């Protein structure tokens, strides 16, 4: 899994995950994890991506709102860190805890695997026609009674067709967001 523009490394990895850990998690959610994401858990168990040649660790990823009201939040989302399957401390939520906290607030075919600095989430679809795809869930635009799959939720944007494509789409946070938005509208 590599970004074609930048060498991607991870910092703040979690404690080592085992095959047994991932198999138990898959059993608990009733679904298999895509191999690329499963491999990430086994190798890094969370972590924060760092793009080579960068002095800071701020990354963004472009999002596709497809005419939804949440598009007012912009064409990109800042990236925080990947959630860990096995947490290191109570201050850092893990996958299970976050999934339980957001049950009914995220599309049922998805699981949260990462966050942004503002409390929104990056989701991985595990079922349906979008299985393996990545989405961005904006906490600012939560619907009262959401229905349908991730693509139909007003606060969910498509990000990438796979976890690997998501990693490849990470780019440095622009120094001037306003200019970036105008240039990338």
C-alpha cells in the first residue's frame, strides 16, 4: 500500500494485532474485513499517516458530495488517525468502542476506521455493492432518520473505491484552504 506521490509511513501505531484479534473482530461484526485493511490492522493497528518530505503530519483527502447539502463543508476532509483494534489507553477510542458509540448514526453496512480532527469519521463499507469502499461521515450534517445505503445519506461522501485507493489519495493539507477550494471546485 503506497501513495504514488509520497512515501507513506505511520506513526503512533497501536499494540501488535494478531490474526486471532482480527478474526474475533470479524466474528463480532458478522463480516470479513477487506484484505488490504485487514493487512493494515495487522501491520500498524491504527496509526497516523505521514507523507514523506513533509514537515508536518497534516493530511487531507478529497471527498465527493454529489450534490448533497453537506457539500458546503468543502471538497476535502482533514485526516486525524486510524482507529486501533486494540487500544493503548482509555483516551484513544478503539474500533469496537467507536462502532458502538456510533451505532444507528452511521450507515449499517459500514464501520468507522478513522477520524478527522473535528469528530467526523472515515467509514469502510463491508456489505452491499460498495463493499470495500471508503466514505466520509460528517458529524455536522447528521440526519434524524437516515435510510438506505451510504451513498444515499446526506452527510456521507464517497472517498475511494478501496482502502488502498484511500491511502493513495492522501495529500498534504494546503497552507491556504480558501485558495485550494477555489482551485479544486
